[in-house]
C-alpha cells in the first residue's frame, strides 16, 4: 500500500486544475444502464471509485472503455442484473445500479451495503421509494432482490434528504410509466447534474437541485454525451490547503457557485477568496486565522465532506472552534490521528472542540475514510519545515482525489508518493 510523505513549512503558489466531480460521475455512470447504444462521459476524474464502477458495469454486461477524462460505455448483448458483494463492499455508491437495473430489466439483485467507517448508512429510503414505484423487494442472504413488471410513477416523500437515494429514484422514475414526484429530496449539485443527464436522455426532469423533483418517465431513453461538472469538494479541499499552509493559488475551473457555505466560513476565518473568470483565487497572508464554528448540514449547508479538512484549519487558527457533525454518526476518525500530530481536540458526542494555535508535528498517520485522509495531508503541510508526515493507506485518498500529491507538489508543497509503504 502506498503512502504520501509530506514535509511541512512550504507556502503554496501557482495553479491547481480542478477535476470532474466524483460524486457526479458515479450516478451518471450508473445512468448509462438506462439506455442502449454508446454514452460518452467527459471530464471524468481518474479515481479508484471510477475504476470500481467501471468494473461493476462490465460485470453487469456493459462494455466500458475507461481512459479518463474520457469514458465510453456501450451495451453488450447480455445483461446480468446483479451487483456482487465483492464490488459493493469496495464502494457503497454501487447501490445506485439498483434503480436503473430494476427500471430497465424488471429485476435486480444488489448486495446490501454494510456499515462503513463513517456510520451505519442504511438504504431504507432507496428501498421505500422503489417500492412506492411498484417494486417488490426482499433481502435474501445479504442481497437486495427487487422485481417489478413496469415501474409506475408515484409520489415519494423521503423521511430525510439522501443524495444517492434521490439519485436512485430519479433514475428509476425516468423509465417508469407516468409522472413521479419526489419530495424532501437532497439538493446537492450532483443531483442537479444527474437531472441534466436524464433530460439529455429524453426524460423530463424538473426541479433537480430543489427539494421537490418531478420526473416524467419514458418508455425508452437515449444514450448521451456529457462533460462532468467540476468537483466542489476537491476545490474546497485545496482552498483549505492553501488557507492552512499560506500562499496564493488559482484553482482552475472551480465551481464557486456550489461552495457558498465553505467560502463564507473561510472568509470569516480570514481567508481571501475571489472569482477570476471560471477560476477562483485563494490567498492567505501572514495574519493569523480566526477560529470559527461549523455545523455540517445537507446542501446548501456546510458539507460533511469538508468537515475533516476544516478541522485541520481550525488547529492552526487562533481560539477554540466548535465543529458539529450532523450527517454521519462516526465521522471524527481523523481526530485521534490529528492528536498524534499534537492537535488539541476534545470530542463530546457529535461535537468537537478544536483548540487552535498549537503547532502540529510530523508523524506516521492513517485514516480509513477519504476526506479524513485528505485532512491528514493538509495537516502535514502545516507542520514546520523539518517535520515529516507519512499518511498511510493512501488508497482511501485515491478513491476521491486525482493525483493529490502531484497537484500539491506543482504549487510548491513537498509531497511525494512512497510506493508499497506498509500501512
Ligand atoms: N440515510 C438513511 N437511509 C437511507 C439513506 C441515507 O438513514 O436510505 C442517512 C445516512 O445514514 C446519513 C444521511 O441519511 O446519515 C445522509 O446520507 P446520504 O444518503 O445523503 O449519503 P450518501 O448518498 O450515501 C453521498 C455522498 C457522500 C456524502 C453524502 C452526504 C456519493 C456517492 N456519496 O452519500 O460522499 O458524504 O452524500 O453529502 O454521492 C465522499 O465523497 O467522501 C462521501 C462520503
């Protein structure tokens, strides 16, 4: 397993290009199951989760030619509507083949995702929604087994907004007979992006990105050609990296419009952020940062996927910051690792109190979640010049950040990949 070695004390200067969004690309890859013919996805990031999804689509019988940023998916002669445990356990987002398989082929068998490092993460809302569209669902030997004749449009009211749940239902409804109304939907930009693709395929999707989505289903859908929107969480992560290490960096093709909550908090902390065309400039001078409080919330609130990175920033700010995690029950795994680097953080249930202004020191650290891994790389950047941090188990980082060590090194960070480091 690879590690990333970070030596601290460098300011960041230059340009970081932002890649396509992982969490937009994954549902859109699953949407290719809704049609025959050849679909083309552009601006796809080169990530392990994309490889896993490509492997899953191949298992299901699709031909996938994946050379990111271009991915071509075309229908093979046979389909096997079954997502095996071996693939689903690598990536929970595999659950998003359930809706398309069921709508298209009338049956699907998908391994029930287990809990994961950040929480138990049930899929009851996905199943409840598909049942409302007419599916019969049972759980047999760890697999969700779903069947239907033709799905029929209906009203589905989610108990809580769920991102992949909303996406699964949108895809299923796109091939259902009649009109579906989804209420209390996730409003994340990736949901909006899937809506654009389903519209290109011939469904009529209205309201994606708001809490009520209407979908007019079609008997057949067409393949599509689509360039994936830029990754707001990758952009936010590099904003925090620059803010923490200090410097002046242009984030090329960063979707500022989807980062309002993050940008507001960074500005409050004393970071300068400004739009320059389709890019975003992030600057932090010599003035110390201020501690700020954060509570994660569904979009447009502060994203849980930025919580770990922000916590590192608060380690170097002046004062005590209160960070509350409300989306996932166990998303503080980075805290013990940050403490090993000298951070002073108290955790009380879902709230962390971060006492800033304490210098971080290098250490060997590891994380079992991708955003936590990114936070540890940022922590390595803010240590002193002679300090060395090895972030182990980098395969988590590789699930969601395209060549992070190279992108950071290109703006002056001392970050290298060490091949085969035991972790
Ligand atoms: N939930 C339920 N029942 C369900 C579905 C969700 O109780 O049927 C709960 C979850 O346990 C959680 C909350 O609802 O407490 C919200 O979870 P959601 O379903 O929205 O999360 P997700 O769709 O599984 C996506 C992203 C995550 C991101 C969350 C929250 C993808 C592929 N994944 O997950 O991304 O953290 O939304 O914004 O889109 C990441 O990229 O690092 C990542 C974890």
